[in-house]
C-alpha cells in the first residue's frame, strides 16, 4: 500500500491494521520500525526554530516529529476521521497542551464539572493565577452549558462518558451551542474510542485520547493524542508539543501501534463482557446500583444509543459500605486487579468515595453535587472489564462479594 488514498475508503477494522503504515522502503520490512534516533540529517539552511519548521517530514528532532510516532499519528487521525493528529507522552500532556494553547489571560473556558480528575485539578489549581476564567458545569444539561457560555468563551471541554461516573454529554447539541457563540468544542473520548464514537464527525473541533487506556490497550505504555483540523494540529504541534515538551517516546509509539491494530476486536469483547458483568451485578443481592451506558437503566441510555456504536467496557456499581467492600474485594478477587487505570486487556477495579473526590478534585455543591450523587451515591466501584471470559469475571466477583 503506497498511498493513503484508498485507505480513507476502508472500514475501521482495516484502517486499524493498515492506516499510517506501509512497508519500509529501504528494508522492505512489513511491520513498523522503531526509530530511536533523536535527530535526523538536515539540509543546510534548515530552520532551527519551531516557529518556521513544523508539520511532517523532514524529521529534524524527535520532540518535533519522529517516524515511528508519525505512523501512529496518521493511523489515529484516520480512525477519528481527522485531518491531522499529534501525539504526546501522556493523556494529561494532550489535555494540558490543548487547554494551554487555546486559552490565555481573560479567556473563558466552559468545562464539565466531572471529568478526568487531573484535568479539573489543573484547571482549579493553576488557571486562577494564570488569569484564565472558567465555569465548571454539568455538561449533560444543555441549559446549564448555554447559561455558562459568554462572549469571551473560547473553548467548551467535555468528556463522554465521563470518568468516573459515566454521565454522557450530547456532542452534536453541544457543538452547536459552542459554535453559535464562536467557541470551539473539545471532546475527551478516551472512554468511547473511535470504535464507539467519532466526535469530529458530530461537529467537535478537537478529540483527545489517553492512549494509555483502550487505544494502547495493554497497560504497558503511556501516551496521549489530539486530533482535529490540519492547521489547528500544526499549531498544537508547535505550542503544545514542541514548546511544552511532552513528546511520546518511539518505543511507546510502537507498543501503541501494535495495540491499535486490535482495537476493534478488543472493543467488541470489552463491550459484550461489560454487558454480561453489568447484567449479573444488577441482579445480584447486595448491589445497590449498577451504571453502564448499555443498560436500559442508565439515565441517558437513549443518548448512549444515539452516539455510541459500542458501549465500551466500563461500568460502575454501588454497595452499602463501599470502603469495607473495597478492602474485601482487594483481598479476595483473583482475576480483577484492584488498581487505577482502565481499558487494559486485564480487568481492573477501583473504589472512588464521593466525599474524597469532592475534596480533592471536583468541589461540587447544590444541584451539581446532586447530579453527581445521582450517578455515584456515596461512592462507586469503577470496573474496567477486560477481555477475559466474562463467565470467569462474574464468578470472581460473585465469590469475592461474599
Ligand atoms: C487516564 C485519562 C486521562 C489522562 O491520561 P494519562 O495517559 O493517564 O495521562 C485523561 N482523560 C481520561 C478520560 C482518562 O481516563
């Protein structure tokens, strides 16, 4: 395959294997090389500044671009239907890079009041002293978003389904609201993946992923990506990658490339496994509530049906004394690992008490706290269902729950 043209027409599973990758023209290698060199032979007269040399080849220095990382960038752009993509060392580097490039002093951000904790901690912690204004709102409530948007709002930032409570946001409707007011929409689609949802096709301007989760898929590498329009991505490469400096290592790019090839297969297994585990828990004694976008009992199941082609592999459940149960499960589960992170081939589970998260990250009160508690009560077990046999997972949980 020597040009990308025909690949645009191919279906997702074919793109996941082939997009961005072609046999090495020198060695004929069919698989991708890991190019570890941090610098590349330059033509005399090549600019030394990121201001004038950004974009694709020729590669000059691996913080700017690298051949192995570039293959991953091309593949991810094609999976998201984006003109371009730029990779980062972590998901947080992608999130902070996007926020810091888009927003400056006296600009305003509308951000989901429940999102990846690190992102909200960054906004609450650093934005006030940088003079960046923000309003954290419940982004499942379109009226609340409409009220929050101001003339100086530059960016609306959402996550759907949101980490950790699995509350959804309507991408198409929010894109319209943002654009009417001249703001851009960024969607952290880590929980959905391009197999479930392609936010750019629904009107979003940027899509972000933590590649450490489903896209890498094996819990063995950190990474992040921003995908979007060509000119925006060139700007992100300059400001967010080259200048902020969180470049993805070629070793990790190679691992993640290997992971992406099986993304559609894995997502099918994650979703059917999660549906079986969610259904099992919903019927089990001692379980107060289960939330999974694929269950009709999810408060926004209708929206999930509209904008998710795959309900992904994450569910939450609640019990009476969460902390005591967390201790019990950490000790008694034999397949699930009791730990953070998600989207790995291996099943993971972690307890998130509401009070702790409010104090450390979300700081919600009134209606916003009430909406959080609607989804999470006093605390949730976030379960990332892996690709093991779901019968074994249900048996493991059944035994450990006691
Ligand atoms: C994990 C995660 C991030 C941060 O990604 P890292 O790779 O851990 O830096 C951002 N957003 C969401 C939704 C995540 O789950």
